[in-house]
């Protein structure tokens, strides 16, 4: 039977082949961020990848977010660290296909809000991840608000253990009274630099899943925690790599690697050390897949932007039109006020730019949510839909439905 023990007394080890793959994955991520920061469509790529990561992570829970619904709600947000759940609370479910579409879309938004706050450093305490950081990450992922507003806390009741077909229990989560000490130990581990960044994130995620400090939402919070580690280690400074894409594509392999005890593959801590390397290898693969996906999105964004420039004519460098042509391949549904904040231009210049783009057939004005007038770039919406279908061709499968 496996139950997690403190990492300070039982440090995890990763085999040589896994460490080599982690190194290759980290180099790919560094190269990607360096290239992205040098291009003039950085903001579009950033939004596309954050959205892809959020959508993929929600799909791992067996849900299928609708891209058009997500884009419409995004038109209400600024993603500058000031967005809160309050901005979304007034949305009318009647504006969506059904209540499931409404709730799933809000989950995607909460995940994106959590990502933005993590990469702004809002969940750190003096540059460190603490138990309070984990509470905030969990609260943001579920409610779009910090823990102080939601009353989020660690679980206070025993976690129901899964019983194997032979009647034994392969894994038992710690008693509620033991959770705080294990979380303190985990946070101490996450604040050290003893492993490579992705290796550290993988070990922390594996330990977090074993502790199960919350009743639900463990996978979503664990992935956000990995982003916090990667960002703290400066492996990713601003780029949000869609590390949830590979788990969304191959949810079974993701579950088997992260939860081997659920599939009756391990017994005890000694067997679990092999499992940690297997999971870290999957994390390296997920990082490599995220980099390949990001390159495809970047190429598509640049191709569409250049096609628009050819059709419209090359605008003045730094003008509102030029900025919108670079932004809208990744943010194809925008309001005037939101756009002005995103590109740092006046309302009048942005409004004039949209009118010129509408006359050129690049955007069309529509009524958005809450009677918010928005401009939509249909070609960009079609491009993003096609890429999402290619990236995640299969239907969503709930991780928790596997191995039961």
C-alpha cells in the first residue's frame, strides 16, 4: 500500500534517461520563449497558449468547452491582473447554448485568471510557494478569487480510498491531521532548486496527488502549481506553455503515469520511486508537445496577420491598426474599451481603427454578452477552431473515469 511520506526524509530520484529528456524539454521551452519575445505578435500568442492550456485542462475532466463561448466571455476581461469572478458573476446562462456550456466556459475563464495571476507573481509569498499559495491557486481555479474571499481550506475529512478488485487498497491518502505537515514539507521542497525545473514540478505534482489536500479539483490545482514552479524557477518568464495539451490528447497515459496505484501497478514506496520517473518522463513529453503546438500557433498567427496586412495595406508602425492586426489573430473577439487597454491606445484611435478594419472586411461588429458591442475577426475564429480540432482530435475523457 502506498501513502506519501515527506520529501525531506524520502527524496525522489529520477533515472538518467528521464533527466536527459527533461533537459531537452527545458531547452525547447527556453528557445520557444526567446523566439516568441522577439516577434511582434507576442500578445496574440500569449493569449492563444493560455486559452489552450485552460481548455485542455478542463477537457481532462471530461468536459468540452466551446471555443466561441470562451472567446465571447474573454471580450469582457482585460487579463491585466484586475479581473475577478465578480466580472463574470452577472453573466446570464441564457446567453449560452445551455447551462453546461455556461458553467464550462466560466471554468475556463477561472483557469485563465489563475494562470495570469501566477505569472504576475500574485500567489508567491516573498518569492516562495507556501501553503497559502496553494490555497489561493485552488480557490482561483475553482472560483476565480483568492482563498481569503472563498473560505477555501484543506480537507478536514478522510479521503475515500479506492479498493482494488482483490479487496486491497493500493493507496491511502494521509489522515486530515497529517495533511498540514505534508503540505509544509511539499512547499519547502518547491522553494528549493535541487532538481531541474520540470523535474521539480513533476515530483511536486506527484506528491500533491498522493496527499490529496482537497476534496476535488486536485488535477487542475496540481497543474497550476506546476506553472507556479516553472515560473518561480524562471524557466518560463511570461510564456504560458500549454502543458495540459498532451494529457488532454492522451488522458489514459496521463492518468496511468500520475496515478499508477489507481491501476494496481504499484505497491509501496519502493515501487513508487519508479513511478515518479515515469511520471517525470511524461511531463517532459508534455512540455515538448506544448512547444510544438506553440510553434504551430505562432506560424498560423503570423500567416494570418501578414495576409491581413497584404489586404489592408501596411499600416503605420505602432498605430492602433497595426497593433490590432497583430493582436486579433489570437484575440478575435474584442471590444473597443478592452482593446484600448490591451494595446495602450486611446478609445477614439481604437474606434477609428476598427471602422477601417471593418471597411476592409477583416472584422465585423456584433452585439456581445451583456449588450457589449464587440468586433469579431471571422478568419481568426476559423483558424483557431481548425487548430484546436487538429491539436485535440478526440472527444474529452474524464481522468477520474479511468482505472475505476
